C-alpha cells in the first residue's frame, strides 16, 4: 500500500471513531439529563408553590425554619393528590372519548386522537400556542380544514 491509501484509511477510521463516540456520548448525556429532569420534576411544583407563599408572606429566618417542617409534612399529601387528580382526569377523558366516538366522523376522530397523542391535557407548557414537535400553531392545527377563522368579536363596552 502506498502512503496516500494508508493516510486515507487512517483518516476514514478516525472519522468513523469520532462519529461513533459522538453518538454514544450524546446519548449518555441525554440519558443523564432526563434522569436529572425526572428527579427534579416532582420537586419543581412544590418549590414553586413554596416560593409563591414565601414571596407573599416574607417570612423571617426563624419562620423559614418552621416553614420547612410544615411544607415537608404536607408534601406527600400534595403528591398523592396530584397523582389521584391525573388518574381521575385520564379516566374522565377516556369516558368522554368513548361517548364521542359514535357521534364524530372518521376525520374528526383522527384529529381528536392526534391531539390526545400529542399531549393529554392540551398545549405544551411554556410554549404558548406553538408546538415545537409539530412545527405548527396549535390553534390552527386542530381547526376544521386547518384554516384560521376570524378573530373573536369583543363584546361592546358600556
């Protein structure tokens, strides 16, 4: 083999190793981030609720210590209530969809099922009307014919 062939093979092998290590490294990084997100997800709601209360009452440092124990006492109950609410909401939505099936057309059912697959309770959080997964505004995506309608009329003010 001549030098050019050896150099080309070495360059190609280096490129392939770089691509493989990049793919594996990004996968490991994403798994780590998802685990961290899942671990923090339960704490976020409780932290937000607590921060809002603390902003409202402006506790002293002594009161903050007492608030810690009170919030820790109620946290499991709020978590259980949240899980119960989600389960009951899902059950209620399932019942609603079962009763809608005989009334709706095939296209309407497809639209409804597409919406359910996207997110069970509506829009993605923090994204406004834009769904980054679909790349289309949500309000227009699920309107019949995907055509935006006229803006709603505002009631006359007296």
